[in-house]
C-alpha cells in the first residue's frame, strides 16, 4: 500500500486531494497548520499531522513522523490579490515564504528518501495564472511561476534517480478560500488609482462560467502521482484547460 503526504489539507484543494487518495485505498498523511479531525472520514489509513511549511523544525518533525512516503503533494499556499502599490513588502515576503520557499523546503526534506529508493513523485500545485498574465495578481503569480521553474529544473536533476516531478495548474476556484485569504492581506482595499481596474477585473470574472472545482484538482493530482506517462504540466479545471490549449 502506497503513502501520499499532502500539505494544506484543512480545506479546498488539499482536503479534496486527501479524500481522493483515501477513497483509492492509499495511506494518507494529511497535514495542516492546526490539525482538525472533523474534516476527513476516520480511517486506519489516515494520519493527521501539524505542519507549518514556513518553519524548518515543523517540517523536520512532520517528515520524520510521516515515515516512508511514495508521493509528496505540495498544495499548501496562500492567496493574494492587489495592485503592487497596495502590497507591503512584508506581505510579499509572506506569500513567497509559503507558496515558494515552503514548497522548496518540503521537497528538499523528502527527496533523500525518494532518491535512495529510486522511486517516488513530487506534485507541486501552482496556478493557471502562470499561463496567462492577469492584473492585480503580480505577486501571487510570481510566487507560483517560481515554483514552475523550480519544478521543471529539478525534474531534470532527478531523472537519474527515477524520481518524477509534476505540476498541477488549477484555474479560478470560487469554492475555495482563495478570496478570503486574499482579502485578509489587503485590509485597506485597492489603492484609489486602481479602483476602476479592479471593478473591470471583477466584472470579467463574474461573466465567466468556466471555473475549477476541487475535484478537478484532485483528479489531476491523482494522474500526476500514478501515471508515469503524463506530461510534467497538467491543467486542472475547465478554465485552466482552456488557457493551456490557447
């Protein structure tokens, strides 16, 4: 029986990914900043662990407690939506600490066991905003684009050890907490000079019916983890698939 470790499982994509693997008889190590036992079904194949991907000691403890794993899914991330002029550098650093450096740190912590066994997969969940630039998302996009570049370079580095790197690129997912996360990091709203632009962007999003469901992401992650022939980049969700094909 194989084991998957998933970061950021308290809600949204991570929660659905963990559930998806549980339903397919995998052992699942579901990590959260504050573990909650009420979000996933009880199972002797499920283990909940506390993990803060921005804390080196937290990473060390979680990886040690998880034991041997076959697949790491780096899903933990935080949203950000604002004009650059309205984004303090403290917030920029917070976004990169979680979305970019957290992914790199988790991957670095797990790689030794995968390399020694000469098997395993690391799946990094980024975003379809890296496929087409959008306004008001410059910092968030940069944090995710860096993970894309990191993943594709590391894939070449790990080929001799038969360890696979994969990317899953979800689209806009209204059912997740991305919007709530973004709003907490912009207490003063958009700078006045960008108010009209923000209204136009929101109006365009409201007119779009193509969105991404958490299940779309879970299915893409499952394929990335289990299908050695799949491409390194997998779009997840109707809007993301359309962007990838355009």
